[in-house]
C-alpha cells in the first residue's frame, strides 16, 4: 500500500570503482587494488550516448548521463518530473582544462567547450537535454552535503505534490590535479592501501575516489521498489553541543523510529584514524545493529554518501550484506531499517534512514 | 490558504551601490555601474568593460570587520556584506530559538583565488599556496557567510549558472512551507574572475560597449559582480515577531529549456514555462503583473528568446519591462537575488527603473523596454526572470504586502 508522504526508491544507477552498473551482481566480485586512489570502472558510453554527442562530452557528464540512464531504465521511468543533482566540485576536468589553457596561452586562443562544460549544473542539464525534459532542474554544490541537499529537495518536491517521480543523484570526478591538491591537504594515505585492509589499519588519511549514483524517487510504490526513504538530516556536529547518539535519537523520533529498530548502520568509515571517532561514537550506541561500510570500495569524495545509499538500498532489496562491506553482521533475520551515517571531514554530517517497503 | 512566505529583510552589494539605499539612488539617477576593468590583470583591460563592485578586498574585509585575508575569497566577502545587511534588517541574532537557514548560490566559488594559485601549481604540483585553493569549491563561501552570521540549523549551496540565486530563494520558500525551517537567508554572491570573463569571451557574447538589453544593435552582455540576500519567513511568524514586511514571494517556477547547453530556444519554451508556473502558483493572471524585471542579458539570443516568450504569455498587454543588467551588469550566480532586491525596491518606491543603453527596437518584437523612469506608479506584482546555461530558467513573482 502506498502511504501518503512515503517516498519510495524505485530505481538505482551507480557508476563507481566497483562493478555496480549491473544490478544482477551485488559486490560479489570486488575490484581489489593497492592504491590511494580509486577510479570508476567506466562502461562503454556508446551504449548510453550517441557518438557525435559523446565526442565532446566531459568525463563527469558521461558518468552522470550513463548512471542516470541506468537508473531510469531500472525504474522503468521515461520522463522524470524533476532532475536534481549534487556535486561537490562539479566538472573538474573541464574546469582545469579551461584554467590551464587560460594561463598557458595568456588568455588568447581559448575555445568555449571546456568553459561551457565547467558549469556545475552541466550534468543535470545534459540529462534534461537528452531526455527533452522541461521539468524542474536543480543542482546543489555544498561539499559533503551536495547529495544530501539534492535528496532533501527531492523529498520536498514529492511531498508538496509538485512531482511524483524525481531523478536525484550525486556525482564527483577525481582528476590528477584535484588528487594532488587534496593529497597535499593531507586527505589521503601516504602509502598505497589494500582495498580489504584500509578499514583495518590505523593511519592518517583515506583513499580518494569518485562516482556517480542516481536514484529514482517516487511517491508511489512499484514492483521495482528497493526501499522507503524515511528521513534525511544534515548537521554540523561542531555547531551542536548535543552528542551524536542524541542527535540520532532526535532524528529517528521525527520519523517514528527507535534506535533499537535499526538493523544495520551503513557507515562512511574511510580508514582515516581521526575520521573514525564519530562513527565509533554512533555505532557504540547501536548495540543491536550490524555495521557495514563502503568507502574502501568507492574511495572518499564529497558525494560518496550516494554510493552509501545505493549500497543500503541494494542490501534492503536483496536482504543480504555483501561480504566485502560487512564490519559487524546484523543480528536480525530480516533487515527492516537501515541507517546511513556519513561525514565529510567531520564538517558535513548526515543521517539517511530507509525502511523495507 | 497555505503558508504565505514574506520578506522581512534584504541586502545588496553591487557595482551601483554597497547597500539598498545606494542601489536605489543609482537606479533613480540612472547611473550604471559598468566601467573599466580594475580588479585583475587581463589582456582585455581597456577593451571589455565590467560592472565591478567599487571596493577592494581590503576595503570589503574592513567593512565587515574581518582580518585574515587568506581566509576569504572575494565571493565570500561580497556575500558576507550583503547577507549581514539582510540579517540585520530582519533582526536575526545568534542563539534565537528559531531555526534559521542559509541558502547561498554562486557559479565559480573562490575562483578568484584559484587563479592566483594555479600558475605556480601548473609549473610544479608541489607549489602554490594551499590556502589560495582551499576556497575553491562553491560551498566554501556559504560556510564563511554562515560562520560570520552564526547560522547553524541548515546551510546549502545551489549552482545552476545564471539562475542560481533565484533558485536559492525558491528552495528557501519551499523549506518554510514544508515546516523544515523557520527563517531562511537566501540569495547569492559571485565575484568577477578572469575565468568567467574569458569564458564568456570565447562565446563571443561580451559587448565591448557595455550591454544594451533589448536593443536591435545589442552585441552581448557585460559581466558584473555582487551579492544579494533576502530573509524569508512565514507571514505568521513575521507578524508574531512584529517584523516589518517588505513584500512577499507569491510565486515561482523553474523549468528547463532542454534545447542547447548555452543557447536559448528560438521560441523561449523554457522561459515561457518558468513564467507560467510562477504566475500559476501565485494565482496571478498576466494582466496583474505591474512590471517585469527581465533576464535581458543583452545577447542576441537571450533577448529574442525571452522577448518571444513574454509576448506569447502576455499577448497584447505586456506590462512595463526593463533589464537592470544595464546598471549592474550580469552578476551570474548573484543575478536572481540582486534583481529580486531591485524588484522589491520597485514595489516599495512605486517606480519602474528604466532599461539603460536602449535606442532601437528589435525588429522581431513588438514590445520595447521602459527607457525613462516611471515614478508614482503602483507596483503590485513584479515578475523577475533569471535564465542560465543548461537551459535553467527561473521566474519569481514578488508582491506588495497586504495583510489578508
């Protein structure tokens, strides 16, 4: 039965450093690497985009368009009522290309393509353009809350009745330049880390990643429904004197859930020792819940919580936590409620709650 | 009737003034902010104009009582100045029990400082001062503004090219209507950069004589910089708190042209849809619109496409319209909010500001912009358009406040 105000996740499309584009597989064969950066396994984009358009398209745009196509097909949706994206840094490759040429050529002999594509809303715009979709089209660009902001807007559009099917996604690309800058800022492991060892070793820094994950959110349940999106909240822990477990119980209360109901906590653990504390604090208060993690599979990036929500949605549908993601197996026979908890650099924290339909 | 979202504060910083009074003065005296490039070194100096905010970064820091210049991009400094004015007018103070949010918008974040960082980094990736690139992302300036105003309950950033800050205002209103937040400071900021100047120049849409919106001889836009924010809250809360209400947001709409990444469709389909959605939401028939603050960039493509959409929607009764980008330049991510503030000034001071630089009607259109200041004219509803790359079209309807 369709609940008023309930929001259903009816389709998924995820392009990531793992083989995630084919929904018949669920992290059963992990792409294990020794590195401090992960790159997406890219599909043959010609399966999604015509060659003449593809030729000039920037990489993040290709990633975004392909994953959105997979998502729409998965949900059997032809035309969404809204397209909402989140990206921390946007089309970096094009931004760097334009900036580099501008400096090297001293502002002369520049061509417009990379400038045009550097605009942050290019992914959502290209999706609309290729679908000929004239509907609502927004792009959020707020660091570790970029994807969460897109989700929030999607929930608003669905609840106020302005949309019944929303295509929402989060995407970021990693470039050599951005990897190097963030490495100098101390974000990544100095030595290459093994995919399966990252979360077990203690060291400074995580591994860099990238990805694009889309969700078809709907006000109606369908035969493709993965989960019910029950709630989402962003918070800044530094601005709040309240403890994490307390912030969680306040959040859960608003969606009528008790902490003991959480069967699985999907956490943004990223192998960086100083980032681990909030996750420990939170999971320490959830004794009944299993724990799973995703960033050793996706790498860390501003919109990686989209990978987290993808994984949680798959777990809900398949009722199985992939071995590669388990930190602590869930005790419950049936996984009914999953909490996704993520933070980016301890600045942008978020809770997302999903339930079994 | 649903929740009515009212405006209880606004702030603006632009090339025509450092606050609403100064901006109003320039609008009434028909003084444009478009002039020579002074902000940075560029080969375009003396050839292409810009509409710069007439304050250095050092002066902007001092204006807001800030010290550490390494922490702030120009976008942040412009944003802090405008958002503080808005918050001050609405009486927003830290530690009030109300849930207050900040939704800001921009297109290139701290690109002004990335441009300083990048030449050294290009030579050698271990060089370049990291503090200069730490302000690069679009969310950074929002974090700075929030920190300055001590906004904690919700913050986010929108970037949809030239409609960005109109969209920030829309989200703010939706969050209030949904009861997710009590008050929102919503708007945007963008600084002029070599990146954007050269980017638009490659598209060959910069008018070397300064923009001339809706003129037959128009040859492109003029890039400007600035910031503007509105404080939005529910009518009920504003009355309960005894605030002065400057106007209300009666409708808005966003639609996608889905025609081309940068060009507008010949029939202005997205523009027409956005305007129609905004009017429908406000329950306002076209004839009740007193003034249209058009997007009017001054490019061949935009003004024709927008003009055709306006003619189609309003038919033979097109209200007075003008593009105030002839004063402020095209302030990109800040444009929607800057023009929302100008629309409020139009309502509050019962006048319609003229479209500067106009001489010859466009041969494809039967409409022409207002070219002389209209005073003592009752302005009840203003339609404000903001259209961006990626076919992102947004329209707001700002209305004169009267209690129901």
